C-alpha cells in the first residue's frame, strides 16, 4: 500500500455497539489493517470491544451516557447520536489532522455532521445488503406517494420498486398504518448518506442487487463477506462469553446430522414460542445445538420456562448453550442445517459454509434475507416466527432428511464456492477492496 513518508495512512472507525454491527466493523478494521492502514476504533463504553483481543488497533472509548441496554433500540441509538458528539470531536481534534477519513456505522449519523464540520472525509458503512437499504428508500417513496397505509389484502403483493421476491409484508416497517414523524425521521437519517464520500457495504455481488448505487453518486464498495476478508475467520468479536464445550459435543455427532439453532443477539421470543420450537425440534428426532441468550425469552432469565420433561428429552440428543462460537459451529462437519432468525451476519456465515437454513425472521432486514434464502437462492425453508411445533418438526425433516433438503445443501455448497471466489484475487469483493484501498489512500495524498 502506498504510504506517505514512513507514516501509515490512519483511519478512524466508529461502530454501533450492537453485536451484529460491531462484528463486521471490527472485521473491516482487520481488513484495512491487513492492507497497511493504521486503525483507530472510537467506540462507546457501552458494549465496548475488548482491546486486548485486537492488539493491532488503537481503541478510544467515548462517553455515551448509555448505562444499561435499553429495551428500546431507537432510544439507545438516539442517545449515542446525541451524547457521543462532543467526545468524538475531542478525539478527532487530538489526532491533529493525522486521520485521513472516518468510517461510521450507518445508524450513527452524528459522525457525518461532525466530520462535515471538521472537513474530514466520512465513509458510510452498512453492515447489511444494498437491497435492505433500497427497502427503506421504497418505504419513503410509498409514504410520499401516500400509498401507505395499505389494506391487509395487499400485503402479499410484490413491492413495485424492489426485487420481485419482496412483498409489502417483508418490508422492515409495517405498511398497514401511517408512518409517524419519528419513524420517518429515523428512516431518513438511516438511508441518507449525507456528505459521505463513499459507501462500504458488507455485501457481495452474487447475493445482492447493487442498482441502488447509482442513486448515491459516490463510490460504492461491496467488500463482503467481511469475516472471509478479515485476517482470521476466528477473530474474537463476541460481546458474550462463547461456550467452547459445544465443539467437543459436535465432535461426537455424525456427519451433517446436527441442526444448529440461534436467533442472534437481539431477537426475543415468548415462552410459548420457545416451548413450541423446542417441541418441534425434539419431535423431529434430529440432534441439535441451540444457542439461547440469557434474557432472550420474555419473563425468564434463561430457559426456566421449558418444562422439566421436555428438558430431559432435549438433553438426550441436544445441547443448549448461552452463546456459541457460531462461525466455528457452522464450519463443523457435524452441522447439517441452521435454524436462524436470518440476521445478515448469520446468513453470510451460513452461506460461506454451505449450510442450508430454516428461516425464522423477526424484524429489520431478516424478512428480506429470508425471502432471498428461500425464494431466490433456494437454500432455505421458511417458517416465520410464530410457527407451531408441527410446522417446525416438518421443516426440520425437510431440511435435514428429505430429498428437498439435499438439493438445498447442494445449492448452498455452490454459493459457498462462489463466495470463496468473490474473496480471492480477481473476485468481486477483492477487486472492490483494492479500489477502496486506493480510494482511502487518495484521500490523504498531498493535494
Ligand atoms: N453469534 C455468535 N454466537 C451465538 C449467536 C450469534 O457468535 O450464539 C454471532 C453470529 O456469528 C453473528 C452475530 O452474532 O456474527 C449475530 O449477527 P446477525 O447479523 O446474524 O444478527 P443480529 O444479532 O444482528 O440480529
């Protein structure tokens, strides 16, 4: 990489402190460090990454005033956008013009405002797909054209401005009622790249639709899957303690026999859904590994609401942990399927290992990802997030035992191969990364 004198080009990254956002930002940090940049991570104290796990980066904590995980994510994001402005300004000023650009999570729009004032180039980072970004623009356009609210009878119809697989009911926000001003403002701030000079996306040509990039009129760099592009795929980014015991348990299971179950770091479920899911999985007779986060079941600390009898049945052929080393689990030869909420990181991690999925989407981009998994790439079975035990049992059988599941696994294996090709020399993500490196370097070139 080009350097000016002996000084490395320095970039500052500002992640959002949620697992699904922090992980790809740290992976991006690793990718940039690998390409010769010096990396500063300016992060909130809340859900702080562990600097000891990443000795190659400089970490600067920002006072955020978020003392406990708020039940309302929008409130937490708003608080960070307000409270971190001053500390980040101080942090940038202390760098005395040594930072070439600042790369910020798409939900932290205050960074753009600040960077603009300080005349520092800002780059907008989206940890999700371009199609998801497009879905917000479609929502705004539906609102402006006064098409929202829609009658329930139209929910199954495709959204005209989006990929034909996406129906009105898959959009990230309900179209059955008018959008409140707060929501409109949120959607605008979320989809507006303001003065950003470029967009980086944890996405990849073969799984996405980049027609959106023309609307933004700035360079667009899809360099995903970032966990494949980072220096080590086992890079530690978990905010919760991973339970390594499940790998020893997987070692004892048959080839592709285990269903891995995880609903990510944010989704919560009712005790009824937990019990139905547990019954469905137990009745399928398939071995399984289930990661259930503490406090992810409403009204419970963990899994107290599972009846004792059911727990015993589960114990016979399954393992439940609080947090799994997910990438390692998905790479394990014993894992044959993944029941997932379809968060984008989980989707990319599963596809990178050729693991077909059962899709139980909840909110945000998850419904859109699920639609692509099931209807476009044909590597998933959809069950929604309120499925009863019978449909869950049936879905597990289809994926793990039946011919249909075998075909899905074959297609998932093809995607795995294509994803690999995207990340090596001459692959689309690798080329986009070369262009990004050149772009960032040019920002600090003497003018
Ligand atoms: N994850 C993990 N262990 C678990 C559950 C999840 O390491 O037991 C990781 C997973 O590998 C992924 C992230 O948490 O990188 C979840 O991100 P995703 O975008 O899939 O969903 P979100 O948590 O944002 O809803």
